[in-house]
């Protein structure tokens, strides 16, 4: 099943913006009335234990998220049929060069550079969808050097997963192995070289994924 190897086979990462109202407010953004998204390159994936790199001149922030792994190709998928196209889930981070993002936002330009650096999508293992019977009750948390920075639950998402699948697939075909990042709770903050980022996904009191990523300076070319 190719979707289980989504890190190698997926063609795109679709990241939903501002899907937790408190996160939108903490960054001074309006709470959206309809879903919106941006794309991240699959070249930004790293797996558990690999290094998050901080590019020179970038103020990099963490955003812990529930990822939806698409199980089969589909276009114009209705919300009621969304589950048929979902293979499973994953725990992910959407790393953001916040200072670059703020500059391009003011200029009305895309966020691709701020979101697309190598190592900017740390991601966990495939979680079969049967392991998460209720996607509206998933606990997400993140710590830096053991200090909790983010702690939230997907019940607070503005737009639920079926609606997100419907919206995205009305614009572009979703393909097996693609990942939809569903948004982050409040508490985002800066990460610095030398720190350790850990994050966790749990449901019903059961931990389904735990990840650990050292933070380093992005190596410079000799």
C-alpha cells in the first residue's frame, strides 16, 4: 500500500492555514470564514530523529499538526465520502521562517520560501485510520527542551477533516500518498540551534506517536 510509504511516494503536502482560531489570533490574523491552504514541497520531509535546520537569517517557528494521509486518488470528493479516500494519519510539524513570512505577507506575495526550506516538514510514521476513530478528539502537544509550548485538541479546529478534503479536492486532485496538514493550535514559538523539539499525538489517553528532532544551524556550503 503506497500510502503507508507516503514520505517516499506522496506528491504534495497541502497545509491548511489558520484552522485554530486561537492560533490565528496570536499572530494577529483574521479567523477565516472558508478554508484556505498553501503547498509545501515533499523535499521538506524529515523523519523522526533527523535534524531540523535553521537557515541563516531565519526566525524559525514550530507548528504541531495532525496530518491526513490520502489513500486513493480523487477529485470533487464530498465531505460525506471523505473517509473513503483517507488511508490514515500522521503527526507532523509545519516549520515556518516567520520573519520571512511576515515580509511577504505585507507584500501580498506567496509563502513558499518561508514554508518550503529543506527539513521544514518533520513528520512521523503512518497511523492507520482505524487507530483514530474520532478525528475530532486528538490531543497534540509539543515541547522544547522539555518545556510545553503547544497543547491542543482537534475538537477546536474551525474546519473539520471531511470539509477540508472536500475543499481541497474541489480545486486539485488528491493523490495517494498526499498529506493534508490540518492546522496548529496556539503556542507557536521560536526554535533555536541546540534545542530539542519533541511532540506527541494521543487519543483517548493512548499515545500513538512520539517524535524527537534536534535543532541545528543549516550547514553552509564550503
